[in-house]
C-alpha cells in the first residue's frame, strides 16, 4: 500500500505503523464501506465527512474482509514472523 497522504489513521499499541481507520473497522467486523461511513458519520448526507474518509477507504480497497484486515494489522506487529493462520 502506498503512503497515507490525507488518510485518517489509527495508532495501535504494539503495531509499528499507523493503520487506516477503514482497515481497523474491517478488523472489528464492520466490513463494507457503507457500514464504516454509517459508524463514523452522524449524518449520512454530510458530504464533507464522507470526503474526509475517502482516502482511508481507498487505502483499504485491497483489504476487504475481516480476516484480511486482521492479517494486515498483525503483519505490522510482533506477530509478523508467524504464519498467516497464527497471526490472525
């Protein structure tokens, strides 16, 4: 994945790199872009907030399932050297 630019990220203890919040939401079981927007935006018609989240959603386009998101995060932490199954 590329640089974060204007991407909204979260820092997680024991994880070396910031994680786009869309990937964090997917890891927590909120998988679709629409469900992420609904959790973050109080007003679904708020175009400014939707635009602010767009870079994070774009950064997360290759991480579309909860399992992929968990693996993405784990590869950036202390479990990076384990097999994918063990990391997740």
